[in-house]
């Protein structure tokens, strides 16, 4: 009886751990997807404003976090050059 109950608890703990892992994975995936979307939108804005983008811009966009993308997205409105956006 006790062994059966312990197996049930163990199974419940495993299931809860799996559920939490799935939730964290989904959350991280959504956050990463949002960052990728923001980078793509900024890439389009930069391209429209400054023309063809050099490889270093793609590298910066791909490595950027959300805060950097937000700052660059604001700067693109007033910047006179690509370098000024990323300064």
C-alpha cells in the first residue's frame, strides 16, 4: 500500500515537472519569437531608410536583445546614418 502510494507521488511529481518544463519552454519560445519579429521589423525599417544593409547590421540584429532592438527602433526615426542608429 505504501509502496503504491509512493509510486503515485513520484509519478505526480514527474508530471508536474514535465508540465513546468513545457510551460517554461513555451514562454521562452514566445519571447524568442517576439525578439526575432522585432529584429525583422527593424531590418525592414533600416533597409527602407538607408538602402541595402551591410553584413554587420545583420550580425548586430541577430545578436540583439529586446532592449537594444527597442533603442535602435527609436533611433531609426532621427538617425542620419546606420552608424548613428547603432551608436
